[in-house]
C-alpha cells in the first residue's frame, strides 16, 4: 500500500487532465480519441476495464466501442440489449449520468445480473 498525499493526488489528477486535453487537441478521428481517453482514465485509476457506452434508445441497446481492459480480460465491444442491465443501471444510463461499477459481481445494483 502506497501512502499518497493529497498534493500528489492533485498533481496526478492535473496531469491526466492535461494529457487528455492534449489528446483532444491532436485527435484526428473520434474513434481513436475515445479509446485514447478511456485507456488514459483506465490506467490512471488502475481499473480492470474502462469504456464509453452509447445508448441507442430507439433500438433499446447500449453500444460499446473499443474498451480499455487489463490483460486477460475479454473485449466488450459491440451492442448489448438494455434488458441485460439492471433497472437502476438503465435509469442512470438514460439520464446521461456516469455509471461506475467498482465490482460488477458484488455491487448490489448489478450482482443479480452478472
């Protein structure tokens, strides 16, 4: 366990924001930009997976483009029917808010859908 001071955390957070701003400035296409951002955020947070999800309300589907994932994790790219998500998750996604699952298997909102 590493003890990181508040000042160091702020420096790291500022660095990732600057890195993302630079990626946006240099982006040549949206698909690569989205992946660059999720990869940066995933690495910064030490996440097993990080992704952007597009909700297609007409087709009742979630569309995952390229996802960042730790070694050995399967890709989640593609279309997922909204019915595979918990009602709480669907409400969050439809509202446009950020959905964070720190442990899909054990999160009360998602465990029974895992």
